[in-house]
C-alpha cells in the first residue's frame, strides 16, 4: 500500500510538467507574445544635455512662462520651453521620421509647434506628441529637466 501510494504520486508528478507545458504552449504563450515588449520603432537619437543660466542674454526668452529657445546640444539641437514658473520641457530636434532633419519652431504658432521641413510633420511642444505628418506614430524624445530657480539642467 505504501509503495502503491508513492507510485501514484510519482506518476502524477511525472505528468504534471507535461500538462504545464501544454497549458503554456497553447494558452499562455499567445498571451505572452501579444503583451511582450515591442521594439522602439521611432528610435530617435539623442545627445549631450546642457546646463543653462536662464538669466543670461542668450536665454532671456526662458525668463517668461511660454518662452522658448533652441540650443545647439543634443543630436540636432534641443528645443526648450518654459511651461510654468518652475517647469520646463526639453525635446530633441531630430525628426523621428528622418533623424538627419532638424525640426524648427513654426513662427505662426509662437513656439507651440515644431515643424519638420522635410516630411511636413508637426509636433506640439507641451508633450512632444505628433499632430500630423509622416511621423504620426512617434513622439519627440523628451529630455529630463531640473530647475533650481536660476540654473536649468537638461539630461537624457
């Protein structure tokens, strides 16, 4: 009786891994495939950040909320905009659709829109989301910002 119970238990344990494998193969693997990480299709390059004294003459526009400048850092430049008294956003100026093209602020929108002269894509400058154009699925690369009241640090 003791041997019979062990044999039955042993048989059950031998078949359990195959049941688990079948369950995973047929039921869970499609779920794992559908929810797995997808590669970054935008893959926008980025470069070196910056440290800015916003009260220097080159950056006077950042002294006011809504002010913006483009600096020669990053991969194709970094667009910096002041969104509130203590908050800034900084976006890479390389177009997500064509990394060799530099985005430019649209003069009709006073820094609210970045425009790609090559593909015609437009991006809003609050979150970097595409509004229209060829790169409609890719947002702008956003740098991290830290402001201490005088100095703005921009990091990747």
